[in-house]
C-alpha cells in the first residue's frame, strides 16, 4: 500500500476510536470496523491485481520486445514494445506505490514508469532490465518514456 493509503487508514482509525470513546455507543462499531477493514483491504487487493496484470502482460509481450539502446528510443516509436537495460540513476514516486526509475545505459537516459511496486527492491546504482511500451514522457513532452510492465535486477 502507498504511504497516503496508510496515512488515511490511521487517521480514520483514530477518528473511529475517538468517536467510539466519546459517544460510548458500540453499535457504531458494527459499521466502522468493517469500513476500516475495507479501507485497508481494497488498496491491497488493487495493488495485487495490478501486479498480476503486469506479470501477465510481461509474459505475453516479453518475446515480442526488441532490445534497444536508450539513445535510439524516440517519440516516433510510441506504442512499441521495447526492452532496455541500464543502471538506475534515480527513483521517485516510490511512496505513492507508482515508482519512476531514471535508467541510464551510457548512450542516454529514459524514465521508466511502473504502475505497481516491483517484485524486488530496486535502488539507485542497481543494474536493471526493463520491458515496456514507449510513451510520451509526462514530465517532458518532447522526450519518450517507457511504461514498464517489468523491471528487474539484471542478474536476478
């Protein structure tokens, strides 16, 4: 779960506890506790479903991907399935559960966006392999990015 989801859960749990102690009406808890469980379980379920969908997509499209050097990836390739490898220079948005990795292979840099947390911890300095689809970079519309379906350490 992402940091905002955990913060929301703990704020609501504290509010439920304070309300239950103030009002002293236990019937309120018959609705509040299942609602808190739903707030906790629904994001976990959605994250699991996203990871499963990404894994299925990686299996389906992995053999169709062509390996490229980052310098050769352009906006004209939008929609193509590509495979790259390189070193992670920067990781951002990890706290949202939607990490963005800046990958450098020596020929250039590209942003790889993953819409679920990867199966392993990936940090700056790690050598990785990325499988994904070329898209417009949402932060720099003049350059391409990769909507990743799989990112894994190169020696894993």
